[in-house]
C-alpha cells in the first residue's frame, strides 16, 4: 500500500508539473538541469512525513472496513442459520436489515476512498507549491532556462548526472522546513492547504 500511495502521488506530481531544471550545454547558451522525482520524494523529509501519515490513515481505514465487512459477513451467516426457523415476515425484515447494513458499508467505503484521493491530491499540490518556490530561487541562482523532471523509465531515457540538481533542491526544501524564515518558506503552503480543509 505504501508504494502504491507514493507512486500515485509521484504520478500526480509528474502530471501536474510543467517540465523545467543547470549547466550550460549548448552553443546557444541554453542552461538546463533536472530533478529526479523519486529521490526528491524519498529525501524531502516533510513530504515523507506527510506520505507516511497518509499511509497510516489508509491502513486505519482498511482495518475499519475489514471489521465492518467481517461483522456483515457474520450477520449474514447468522441469518442463514436462523432463516429456516423464521416466518416470511421475519425473513423479510432480517433481509431488509442486512441490505441496509450492506448499503451503509458501501457508502462508508466510497467516502473513505474519496477522502484518501483528496488527501493524495492535497499532498501533491503541497509538494508542487514547495517545488515551485524552490525552482524560482534555483533558476535564478544557477541562471537556468529549463528544469526537467526525471523519472526512471520515463520519457527521458538518459540524463547526464552533471545536470542533476536534485540534492540541491532537497537541501533547500528541507532547510526551508527547518528554518521558516527562509526565502522559499514552503510552510505557507501548508497553512494555505490546511485552511482549505
């Protein structure tokens, strides 16, 4: 589940990003660099904390749904054992109760899935905002024309590590979380996203 949640967030982040990254590499002076998205996600401490919280919440939801499903299954089995002893009216009443409980279970399951999807989207948006603030600083510091997102197995099939600025961005993001007065100040994003919840 952890890998699935982080992979979904990574894919959503890639989809939401405009491709942008830091070394002069052409005669015309175009300067570019790239960021490895998998390394960024695994080394950006705040993102990792939030992703782990999301995974823990997902696990709680799964366990709650399993308990509800187990209870429903036990009630169905009890009904099946007792049904031969019941009259028509009692059977209909019990079947209606079981149907109602099953519908409630399905509603809870759908709401839980929607809640998790929303939290994944919020996490993706938060990371994108943090990255955007860091990109503004990095592109000016390194005088970049392009910053690309690089993902293993993605559309870029080779990238020279001389152009990799992942560590620099990770350091900037982690430091901005540790020192809120920093120039990139990503925690403003957290207060923005929490205000929307």
